[in-house]
């Protein structure tokens, strides 16, 4: 039986205040950071100085949960994890769309998805996977695209705090397929920030909320001062806005979110068009595909260091070699980002470009080659983010942000 367990890692860098006599971690396990993105949903928390996290593709399919009993001998079973909630029973995880007769549910690139039933469902699955504390109020720190955050923040907060019974108790129940009884989570407080703020905080603070200096190449400047442009290349949107000397430029938020520049529009949809065209040329019926399916192929390819063996998929009885189209859409996406996004930032006087989001895993080498002498920040450049993936910066970064806020509050109230 498949059981979800949290991934665990030590904080990348010892906090600056670790050796102080009165040292304590600012965050306890009840503070959960959550990035409920269009492509994947991810949650993190700090447990006794250790980071626990889990990520799921933003997809579910209705299932029966049928299984063979112990008296039946089989050749093996394809297993899945499913969750029982008030709305029904749904399988989650990669490739679940292949095991159900029902179409996958994703609900992406829509303002209405934030705070929706499926949005909350993904959070509950992540809380269960993290083994988050039950029957005690949790603080959820989450994000939304900067162009939408004003309009969706209230809905996210209200719907999470209303609870399953809509009695404003914040109480939710979920039972995973491997659980013997339901889990009960209580959402006590919800904090909503613009996407990219968590990523900025990941660079600006260590895991316990201490300020971190990111020196320029000559050591004379902090790369997070001046005009810092956030470039968050996500699944459904590409968000760009300005942080000036550590504070948001509100004016830059008005047109920050571009729904035509995310991985979905720039890479996934062209791959789907290519595959349909290949089947049409062969005189065959085009296969039924979902963007989440192609997204999984691309993620596998990137995790396999973009080698051809990781670009071969089987679909409708055919083996497809997708290496050429994967490379083509990656190169096109890199060129699009350079021409339509990065050049504009540099023309506007950006001192530093701060990268976040999963889209960068496909284009980063091309970007760095194009701008060898520009200040472009990504996790492997800074010691306190070593090992934190680009696509996890918003989720992880909400923890250092929260820790920093607690430190500031302590100083103010002393």
C-alpha cells in the first residue's frame, strides 16, 4: 500500500542566531506555508529545526477505491492514493488519470479556482501528507498571482476558515486511503500574499527569519537592495513586479500577471498540438490528452536532466520520441522570456532579477548565457538556498517570511 510521508531536509544554512544563549526556532509545526499553484500544490513546515515538505500535481480524479481481497491471487496491482472528503472520493498523484474512467479535474488559470472546493481539497491532502498537527488551530500562509490577489484573498480566507460544515469553525476532515480513521484539521488563521513575495523572502532571510546579505560580485553591494524585479515563471501565469529597497511597488502589481506566458501556454499546449499533428499525418485519430499529462512528461524530462531516454512516452499504442519538440519549445520559451520579459526589466532599470517558479528549469542555461554580466538570482547562487528547487521558492519562502515577521513583532512589543 502506498503511504504518503513528508520529505525531510535540514535547513540549508545554520541560522545566524543559532549560537545565541536564548536561541529558539521562531516557527512551530502549526505554521504551514502553502503554494496552491496551477501546476502543482506544495506545502512546507518546520519541525524541530527540520524542514518537512510535500508536493502534489494539481489534479484529482473520482474513483471507487475498489481493490482485490486477500483471498485472490493476482499478477500485481497498480496502486493509487485516494482521499475521502465531504465532496467524494478522489485519487491524487501523478498518472492517476490513467486509472479512472472519469476525466481528471484540475481547474487552472481561473480567478474562481482560489478558495474553491478543489483548491481546499489539495491543501487537505498536503496537510495529511505532512502529518500536520490535528485538532489544533493551524496558520496557513499562502499566495495568489499578484494581478488577482486583491480580488481572491478574502475568498481564500473565508472559505478556509468557514470549515467543512460552513459553521466558521475552520474544521475539515479527510481520510487517506492508507488511514484507519479520518484526520481533523482546524484552520485558525490564513495569510495571503502575492506570489513572488515568498520567493523574495527565501532569498532575503534564513530559515529562522534573520536578514541575509547577498553580496554582489565585487562584494560592495547587497543584490536585494535597489530595484529588484521578481520574475515568477509558473505553470499557468508569469508574474513580474518590482521590489524597491525591500518594499513592494504597488503600481507594478496592477499588470503583473500574464496568463499567456506560463508553462501551460508556452510549452504544454505546443507539445499537445505537435502530438495531435503527428497522429493526423499518420491518418490516425488524435489521442485524448490533458495538459496535466504533458506537464508530467515535461517534469520527468527535466528531472532526467533532459536526456532523450526521458522524452519517450507511450500513447495510444505508439512510442513517441518527444526530445526534439521538448527542446524546441524550451528554446522558444527562453527566447520569448528574453524578448518580452527580461529585456523590459533591464530597460526599466532593474538592478537585480530574482527568479522563481518551475518554468525556469527549462530555460535557465539559455538565460544565463544571454546575460553573463547581469545580476540574476537563483537558489544555487546563495548558500542558504542550496537544495531548494526553483519551483518550491514561493512555498518554502513563506516560512522565512513568517519567522522574520515574528522577530520584528517581538522587537516592537518589548
